[in-house]
């Protein structure tokens, strides 16, 4: 009897269970869901056949928080957990068709987890589980406040990454300065690429390596400079997503070096004004001796330029701008020598001082300035090619720099103007003297051509070679050869012996040379951030070179005219003496 009753109970239990499961089947997604952060997600829950008098309950399995409730023919948002208020919605018009899916809006990172959709209908119930496995998020946060620092200090630019992707699977993090689109530092495939860093920031930026596994990609900027002021962007790429954050580096405080630079600049400006006013005052008084005026004139030439020389030198120490520093220091160092020839009171100098000043002719000034500028260009090439496996470009650049230094040394020694006709040794033939001067002039033009070609070859090594550069390598020497052509033609053809023809010839050759060089520089340096600065420096050298070349050729032409007149005078005297006999 007991066994029979037990057997009946088991059959009834099986019947009830089978009746509950066979009543309807609630279905969900085939797998976990991956949804974007801040977007919307549909959590599927449906039955094949419509049901009557249904009750649908959406809950989280981990906290049993009520996500949404549908009961008595309507949704009940008042029963929702506060975290899902106005974010979870039924498709009410679809419930009568058996669709109990839930729309979850403005997805958050904490929405990850398992959700249970349970459907009740006429004493029957069934459920399905929906898992939000990952919320696709890529949040990059920087500093809320602007960053400021004193010159020479180290500063940290904040960048934190919050993502469902682990830091070791982040594809790329790049720090970029937005105002010039300058690459500051690049992190790619778990490796930092310092070679991609712009020269302005090289050896001054780094990540906090130990903090990268925590999603901290903050940047340390060492030895802050005034030029570092600007807006920096931390750009992150991961899993097809991208996000960025910006950090503003604002007012930078002046260091003692900056104060010294400002002092020398102020001293140069105020000193020049004071000396100029004093010079005007003393020159208006006829009782003042020429020595006082001479001292004021020399002070006006030297003092402001010396102050600016030290100002640029200190500025180079603080800002590290080697190119501008060396070039400007060389210019201010040579400027007094250039200006001293304009002094009205040069005649009051002693003979030994005059001889010392005449040593610094424009040719030698050009040679010194060329060495300074080429040293900068050579250093720039050496640094840019430092990471190349092929050492041939660096060796070739060093050889070219050696040729430049040697050529400038020879150029300063071979002084064509040191053979004027009035200094001809006794017994020396005028023809021999003229021939010697022409040989020196030929050597002079040859050295100038070598310097021009060395400059262009340096650009070939430094930047991407182009056809324009190879054309100019051959065209520029032809222009230099054309320069002494006019004096030879004027010696043979009298109708060319006019100053306006000489002036037109000088202007034409100079313009052709400069236009050709500008075209080449702009075509070659367009990828460089400082292409305008390089263009201006090279053009200044080119103008100085043309002045030197034309000066020497014009002096040679004048000497030829003097020699021809002297020969004509001597021949006429010999003829008159022969007639007397």
C-alpha cells in the first residue's frame, strides 16, 4: 500500500513538472552580449506563441535588484531599482506578441553581469538568462586644471585609461602637441618609440613604466622650457575604439636664466639709445675732440651687439635651441666688424689698429659665418641620422663638414684684394701681377662653388633627395662662372663699359641664384617644422656669398682698368721719349 501511494506521488510530480515546462518556452540570446559604453542594448526575451495574463520580471542574478516589471497589462516603472530608472524599458506594443525583451539605455560599466527574465502565465512560469559580458568602454581622463611650472623643472601631464580592454592589449597611446601637431611620445604594442619623438622633446619625455599596467599613461616632461607652453593631447586607440584627453600647460615662470636674458636685452636696447643720444649731443658741440666721438661710436657698435651675443647664449642654455643660438651668436659676434667700416672716424685710428681691423674683411667674415652655420647643419644631420643602422651618411656628412672648414680656411688666406696695382713690387711685370690676381680669383670662385655644392649635398643627406637639388648642384657653379664673364667682355667691348650694365648684371645673376635656391629649399624642407628658419639662414648666407663674389670680381675689373690705363700711359711716355731722341 505504501509503495503504491509513493509511486502515485512521483507520477503526479513528474506530470506537474512536465506540464510546467511544456506550457511555454522562454528564449534568450544565443550568447553573451557586448555593448558599447553609453549606448543602448536590447536584452532578448521572448516566446514563440503569445500568452495571456502574463507577468514579466527582469532581475539581476547577483543582487536580485529589480530591473523592470510588467504586470496586469502594464509596465511598472515605480517598482524599478533606482539604478535603472528611466533607463530600462519594455517594448509594450510587442508584449502581446510574446516579445518581453528589455531596452537598456545609456549603458554603464557597472551594468555588466547576468540578468534573469522570468515569465509567469496561468500558473506556469519559465525563464532565460541574459549576460552582458563586456561593456565596451574607452575612457581617457586628463587633468581638470591647467599645468604650470618654472623653467627647468619637471612636470607630469596626466592621462588615465579606463577600458574593458586590459592595458597590455591597448594598441596605441600617443602624446601630441596640438598647436603644431608635434609628436611628443608614442606607445605602441607594449613598446615606447622614442625615435618618433620630435627633436624639441627628445630625451626629455618618458612614461611611468611601472604605472602602465594600471592604465596610467601619464607623461613626464623634464627640464621644462618656455616654448613648451601649449595644449597636449593624449590619444588612445584600443579595440577599434578611440578616445582622447587634453592637458593645458599655461603660464611658465621665469627662471634666473630668463631674467639674465631679459637683463642683457634691456641693456642692449637702453644702452644703444643712451649711446646714440650722447653721440648726437657731443657731435653737435664743435668743442668736443674726435677721440670722445670715436669712443662713443665704437661703444655704440660693440656694446649692444655684445649684450645680445650673451643674451642669445644664455637663451640657448635655457631653451636648448642649438640652431638659432649658434647662428644668432655668430651674427652678433660678426656684426661689430661689419659696422665698424661705416664709421666716419676710422681715419683717426692708429695704423696698427687700422691694420688689425682690415684683417676682418667681408670675405673672412663670410668664411667664419659659414663655419658656424655649417657646424649647426652638421650637428643636425648627425642627430637626425643617429638611429640609422647605415653609418655611411654620417661619415659622408663629416667629410663634407671637413671640406667646408678647409675651404673656408683657404678662402680667408687667398685674399684677392691683397694684390692692388699700387703695391706691385719693384721690377714685377704688370702682366705677371694681373695673371697672379686672376689665378687667385679663379681659386676664389672655385672655393665658393665647392662651398655651395657641400651645402646642397648636406641637404641631400639630411632630407629626402629630389631632382631639384641635383639640378642646382650643376646650375649654381654655372652662375658663378658667369659672374667674371662680364669684366672680360667689358675689357674687349667698349659699349659694355657702363655702370648700369654692371649693376644690371649683378642684380640678374643674384636674383636667378636666389630664386633657384628658394625653389629648392621650399621643395625640400616642406616636411620640416623649422623650414622657414632654415630657408632664411641659407638665403642670408647666399646673399652674403654673392656680395663677396661680386666684390672680388668688381675689384678685379677695376684693377684691370687701372692696369690698362697704366700700360697706355707708359706706352705713350715711351713714344714721346722716342720722339725726343
